[in-house]
């Protein structure tokens, strides 16, 4: 195979966050840092470490509590600059709310809020105190490291004046008895944080760089770094594999399509194979069903499903999970050239299903149809696909929640449990038989859109025709994959959502 970068537009150097990460048993008062971050529960007495710190600060923390200037409400922060009596030069108090309400997801959100609050300068060294929390020391460490890796990275990749800077060092402070658990959590948190940032970086980069070939080149690099086996299908191979539904979407573009396959065989040869399938429309103009300008502005994010799969596969490999997982990423650009597919076209998918094209902007399902069919033919046992598939799902659930759809409730329950465990918001929608009627074709077997009503569900019903009864969950991540604006806990742009859910789901297959 020729080097992919020779076929692609010039690819700028990808962002690498190089932060010194470590854990120590130093007293909170003795940790040298530009910022000492202290998570504080709103209820209960001050723990011993915090009491010692309060004494070293001359009772400042007690006075702040008594005056109501720091209540430790969830995700609130209070910066104390120019403090004396301790080794750190500044203190950031971080509220965690009540202990009974503290989940992994809430802890992630609070810690990322803290990271974003103090990452506006270069070269900052941070010490994060790890108090005794209900989630346990390993989860606390994992959450802290991933939060401080994610929270210091912005979307301002091409700005001369950056608004966010990677930390020079992050040190976790824990008791000597907890250091083994904390070290394990740190290692896992680093891998997950870097995997989320990988997905974010791909989504945030411009579409002239992340073309199907450009994405495939990045996947080659990831495979080489992590030991994943990789196959890349070019257009002749896609034609050979009868992937006419996917190829139709790419017809109007000068950018050649690709399918990337990454494989991790960490389990026994006869163990089940989990397939992660990602939609990778690297830019979606809508095709001949052209989007308006406002609807097209963020369509570089239409490959977020594929980016999520790549991020998750990198983490699964680096964590050396004892499971078998294969990632499939269907990569196309949907444009309006003279060869573009048209309304009224009849496409024959890989599995022989004929598809009436009623809207060329309902293209993601056409890409996934062939990729899902190929995964089934390769003999996978369970499937999760991810796609920024429908605006209808955003209308139904909002920008922060993804929709889940399934043909197998037990498998869906496992994915929902993983999402809950990792603090990612996922809600199941129905897949009742009456929705099939909305996509029945008049000329072909099915239509590629079911009309205005129940659009997220009819899109999922379309995909169900290509999984051949395999246990399957479809995640419509159109809302949370790309944030329209900044929040205290989240940067605008690519979010890397559901990387952690995929990794946790894979880990549960042991």
C-alpha cells in the first residue's frame, strides 16, 4: 500500500499533550506546585489532611466555610492566590457537593471544571489532593488525571494566541497506603484521557485535513503506536466488496473513500468478537439535498462516530484488555459534484437490500449499511455502532444526551450500564415494529428516510436491516459529539463522548 500521506492534503502536526504525571504521598501542605487543587465535600467534617492544611493557612478554610464564601456546592471553585504557610503558591478549592450524590460522572465534571479554571497559562504545575471519596481512590485518580488532560486542551488549534495550555505537571497526592491503587488509576486515566483527546482532535481539525485518506493516515499512526492490526480498503477494494451504498455517497467528491479496520485480539481465539462501527463522513454538504450554510458550518464533525471508535480502540489496545474487539470506520465525503448520487437513485447494498434514495442528506445510514453488513460477514458476535446520524435525536433528547436503539435488550442493558458507570448520558428509545412501515420502499426494499416523524427511530430501523439479527446497539451521538459553546466543565467543539463507554463495555465482556 502506498503511503497514505502522499495522497492526502498536507497534514499539520497533531497535538501532543506532554505532561509529567505522577502520584506521591507528600502532605498536602508540603507539595510544591503553582496550584494545589483541593476537592471538598459539602457535608461532613473536614478530613484530617484538610484540617492540617487549614491550620497551615491560619484557619482560612474554616473562616471561608463559616462566612459562606465557600459552600462546596457541586462544581463550584474558589481561587486563593498568594497564600503563605504551604509549599504551593495558590490553592483552588473545588466543591463536590454532598457525598451521597457524588458519582463518577459528577466527579469527572467537577474535576474538569477545575482543570479548565487554571489552564489559561503555559507551564503550570498542579498538585491534586485526593481526599477519601465514596467512589474509591483508584476511580478518583483515574478521574483526576483524565480530567486534567482533557480540561487543558482547547479547540484553538490554529490560533496564534492560545486560550488553553497543557499542564507542565500533574501530581496526585494520596496516602502511602493508597499509592498502589492511585498509580493504577493514574495509568488508566492517562490512557482514557488521551483517547478522548484523540477523538476530540480529529473532530476539531478542518475538513481539508481530515479527509477519508487523512483520517486513514491517522489511524495508521495509531495502529503503529498501539500494536493494533490494521487494514485499509481503498476504492477498488470497496468496489470488490460490493459496498455500493457507501460508494454512492462518495461519488460527488474528489476525495477517495476508505474503510479502516482495526483489530485487537486480547482474548482467546474462540472468545466472542465485539465490533465497534463508526460513521466517518469527513464533511457533509448534504449532497444534492444541500444543507443551508448554518447547517453546514459544523459538518466537519460528521465523522465523530469514526473518531470515537478510533479513540476507543487505541485505549483498548493500550489497556491490553483481555477481549477481542474490531473497529470498523467507513470514511467518505458527501459533496455535490457532477457524479453525485441523486434523489430517486436505487442503490444495492452489500447484503443485497435495495435502497430508494429520497434525500442525499440522509447519507450516514447508507455508509453504515455496508460497513455493518461487512462486519456481520466477518463473523462478529456483538455490534455497537456510533453516528452523528439525525437532527431528530437532538430534537428529542437535547444536545447533551445520546440515543440508544437495539434489537437485543440484554446487550443494550450492558451498554447502558457502561454509560452510567462512566458518567455519559444515554437514553434508550423504542424500536417498535410499526416504525418499519415508515421506511418501506415503493420501488426498492427500503427508503433511506422515513419522513419527518420519528426520524431518529426510522434511521435506526434502517440500520437494523443490515445486522442480520446479531445483538446490536446503535448510538445516535448527534447531540453530544460536538458542543456548540463552552461550559465550565467542557470546551466547545469535539467532546470525545462515548470513548469511555465503549472501553468500559469492552472491559465488561471478560
